[in-house]
C-alpha cells in the first residue's frame, strides 16, 4: 500500500467534499431557504459520486494491502 497515493486520494476526496459544500451553500439563502434546486442538486450529486469513488479506491487499496500483508 502506497501511503503517498492514499494521501493524494484523501486530498482529492477532501477537495470534492469542499465543492459539494459550496454547492449546498449556493442553494441556500441567508435565512436557510432553498433557492435554486435543479442545477445545484445535479452538481452536488456529481460531486458526491466522485467522493464515493475516491473513498472506494482508498478502501480497496487498504483491503488489498491487508490481504497482501
């Protein structure tokens, strides 16, 4: 298991989570009312899907490393 690769993947996942949070913030007015649902929700869905893939890659790498060890 390559620790540097895992660090990069975790950093990518972290950046994607930040983008998802920005999309959520963009959907809300100052009082918390949902504004623009369609476009922002699609951006959020895409971002969360990418986060899921990154985390799955990390999990697979960890499980593969454990099996080899």
